[in-house]
C-alpha cells in the first residue's frame, strides 16, 4: 500500500490546492480594489473595501449606506469584471456589510 501526502489528497479531491485558492482570493480582492478606484475614484477606496471571499461570495465593507447602494447598483458589472477571463466564475454574488 502506498502512502499519499495530505497535500496531494486535498488537491485531488478539491481540484485546486489550498494555496492556489488563497492566491485567487488575494488577486480578486486586489482586482476589486482597482475596480472601486476605476468606477468611483480614489476617494471611495476608503469607503468601499473587499474583505473576503467565502463559497463564491465576495464580502464587501461599505462605510455608508450611499456607498452600499452604489455597490448594489453595479453588482453585475463588478461580477462581470472580476470573473472576466476565468473559465469558471470565482465570485458568484456580492454581500455588503456596513
């Protein structure tokens, strides 16, 4: 009987290594920060920030209700740009926290 390392077993069962997923999350959060700057300008980068991604949900912190409403209005645009060029969407929806 041959032994399989835990890392290889996890990679086989999930299709991606844990490290690869963490890199994907970091890249999406960085891309979201650039999108905020591109869509709303530099001043909104402190009011709208990506926090985490869990099960395909991008968690966003908004410091005002008007910022949260702006994000909600552009949710589909944000999702399209974040998932652009991916064979499978990384983010399927947005959750806004105030």
